[in-house]
C-alpha cells in the first residue's frame, strides 16, 4: 500500500472529537470517516459559538486537505471564510499530523 492510500486508510478512523474549554479537555463525540468527523466539528461550532460573527479559525497540520474540507463546510453553513492557521509543533507532536480543528474565540461558553 503506498503512502497516500495508507494515510487515507487510517485518517479519522474512530477518532475522538475533543473540546478544550477554559483549560479542560473532554471527548464530546467520535466519528468514523472524514465526512462524519468534519460534520461533527461543524455542528459543534454552530452550537457553541457565542454569536454568528464571533471570531473563529480553522487549524490543521501536515495535511492541508483536512483544513480545506473543514473550511469549505463551514463556509457552506455560515457564508464566512474563516482564517486558517497551522498547528504548532507541541500540538502536532501530541495530536498527530492529521489534526484538524475549529477554534472559537470570544465570550465564555461554559
């Protein structure tokens, strides 16, 4: 199996969707397959944002495709182009190169 197919075989397979709020991390969902996990991230964003225009960003690491797909889904749902950032080394070392996230900024949401 070549590297691309190996990466496609294992990405997101049963991975947790975690929320980090005010220093506390918890698993809020799990998903199998790219579309399901990305959809859950979008749903969480829509539920947790303080206001429709609240600051938010899309974060990815070594695999741009994950961030591209999440950004496209968010734009489809909200009409907004969210800024894109790369995860830093300490995050990637712990979470892996396939990490993708939506970061919400603003008022405390509990």
